[in-house]
C-alpha cells in the first residue's frame, strides 16, 4: 500500500545536505539507511507517529524525543551503531513534519505581501509548533493509495478533501512552490537536531557519535 519509493532520494538528499560533513562516511551510511527504512511498508501501517500522518502531532513529537533519548542512552553503552540508527529514525520523522503538516502554510501566512525566500524559514517557531491550527493530512483509503499511482493521481486528487494526505503533502517538486519551503525547513531542522545533541552530549560522547 504505502511505500513511497520516490521520496527516498529526497530524504537522502536533505540528510546529506544537512549532515554530509558532520559524520564519518560509515556513520552517514547507517544514518541514511535508518532514515530510509522509516518508509518501509512495516513502518507505514499503524505508525502515524513516524510520519506525522493523520494528525499525530503530539505522538510525532514524542517519537522524536524518544529517539533522541535512544541516541544518548546508546552512546553511554559500548556500541555506537544503535545511536546512528536512532538518529537516522529521528531525522526522517523531523523531516516529514514539514512535508506532512501545514507548518509551511502557517509560517507563510504570517507575511503579508512579499514572502521571504525558502532558506529564511524558521523550522522551530514555537508559536507555530504549538499552534492549535497545526494539523497533518488524513489518510483516506483507498484514494490516498491511488495518489501514488501516477496516472490515477489527478483522479484521486479530484475526490480527496483538502485535509487529506494527498492534498496536503509537500514531498516533491510537483507540489509547487511550498515544496521549496518544506525542503529548506527539513534541512535546517536536521541541522538543528544535530546541534541540539551536540549541546546535550559530553565532548567524548559527541566525538564517538560523529566518528570523525
Ligand atoms: Zn515518512
């Protein structure tokens, strides 16, 4: 049902842009694989929190905090691979926040007239992250599944409500100008999550984490 193979390059691209110089190649490889695995069929069904689907805003935020906790706990034990896996999972969910919720729309709505360029977006504006207007796309079966079949996409979109995953998601250039904002926010958020861990970890744990 829900495998989004076309999204994989976007997540890889964004993660590399944010973290490419911040980890060793072997660490990056594991982080990218864990990020990508979040879109496997097993992690799609019944896991709205991983993708901020179906209005799972609080659950998505909790999932990120949980994975951050796993990173720290893993670095306190001998291995390091499980820290990279947890961070890869975290980056996927943090990135999906911008493509699956209306955060970008809420951010843009603050500006009357000239809109700032995509790189100006603040990915963690508190008033928006806590806004009661923040919501994410509802998945409607089977129409949202048809959305991923290219020649059925327009048919599915014509029937889907505005609050659907299909109408709301911003995960490729086809979704128009808001995609650039969602992508820029996702890259900045990935850097933000890295820097947050840098503050939380001891220098020794941080060196082990980046493996540089
Ligand atoms: Zn996802």
